[in-house]
C-alpha cells in the first residue's frame, strides 16, 4: 500500500512523522477527504481549492497547485488500485521545536495523503439514521477544515454513546451543522440549509445539493433555521463526502415527519447520484 509523504509516493511502512510535527502537537494544519467512485475522484477541484483556502485562513501558503495535487492523488489512486473509497490528505505547518508561535523562518509543511476502500452507505441512504441534539461548543472559525476536531469528536462520541449516527449541533436556538456533516431540512417542499458563514464548514456535498436543487427546480434557501423549525420539518437530512445524503428519521427519540425518508430527500439523492455518474461514470 502506497501513501504520499511530502510530495513523494512511498510505501506506507516507510512513512513516518516527527514527534514535533505541529499537526501532531497543536492540530496546526488543515485536511480534506475526497471520495473516489469508479477509480476517479469526485469533486476534486472543489476539495483542493478548499484546502488551499483553509490553509490561507490559518496563515499557511500551500506550495502545491490544485493541478499538482490532482496529478499526485490520481497517481496514488492508481497505484493502490482504489475503485471505491476515499483519499484523506492533510497539510501541517511542519516540524519545529515545540513553541506556540509559527516557526521563523517557516519550515516545510508536512503533506500526508493515503487512500481507504469504503463502500457506499446504502442501508443508511435508504432507511435513514438517528441523531441527537448537542450544544455547539466549538470555536468561531468552523469554516476552516482544521485538524482541531476535539469539539467535533466529542459531539460524535455523545451521539454514538446514545446509539445514534450524528449529533446535530446548535448555537442557542440556531441549528449549525453536524459533527462531521451539514444539516438540511425540508419544509413544504423547500430545502433550508445554514448559510456558508464562519459557523459551519461549507460542505462540498452541501454545494452539490444546492446545484442539483437549481437543476431539479427544488426551491431552497440558504438561511439559518431554528430548533423549532427542525422539530417541525417534514424531512431532515445530513450531507457529507462519505455519508452522501443520509436521511435523518429520528432526533432525540422523536420521529421526523412520518419517520421515513421523505420524497424531496429521495429526489435530491437521485439527482446527486447523477452528478456522481456524470463525473466518475457508473
Ligand atoms: N461539516 C463538518 C464539520 C464536517 O466535518 C464535514 C465533513 N467533512 C462536513 C460539514 C461536510 O463537508 P463535505 O460535504 O465537504 O464532506
């Protein structure tokens, strides 16, 4: 199995990271997860542009271009012969004696990427999943896909401990996003999703959903919605690169709508599948 380390494709067994890597010590870096369907990356352009933007927002200038990263990742997929799976990639601010300020002069960033084979979550896509509500205790720069995920993993663990798939986070009355997904609701045929500001990660799947809503003439609005809106929603779903568009059928033990994945969610799923087919083939 091959991995990318600092721009080189090497054997995983030969890859190692220094104990003073700032990603390891401070979570000082950014990451992406890209889906692979049919041996091809889905929405790679968007993910790679986002990692450049995330890096910029933490004062890190990634030296690779989108095209360079694409070429390298495509080579990794081919070498590992991945048909259906994901690529995980991250850049940290590099290796330097532990000290909070950024290293001066800057040191080379650590760039790691590897592939994983995963199947599509067909049962969840069809039947839906359960979620809990959780106070969003994270910082105020959730638009950055940073390596600091403590708030997210603690929320997810609470969901898992409750026998649920996801934690729907809220700041006061406003629903923000899941621990590793965006949240959308359907009310009277209209899709509502939190605006892409600093309180959520602007999901690539979320953006695709907006695109297919336009194509499929599904009304939508990018506007914050409340816990009451969530409770009164006809349909609720989460979206992410790995979970795709997963219906949420129960929240804190209460049924959503009639407790089954709804028609608008299903329509969005079908349109989303078409996007995958167009970009990656079937
Ligand atoms: N929000 C958070 C906090 C996430 O971790 C993710 C998954 N990366 C998302 C939203 C969904 O983003 P995407 O559709 O780009 O995977």
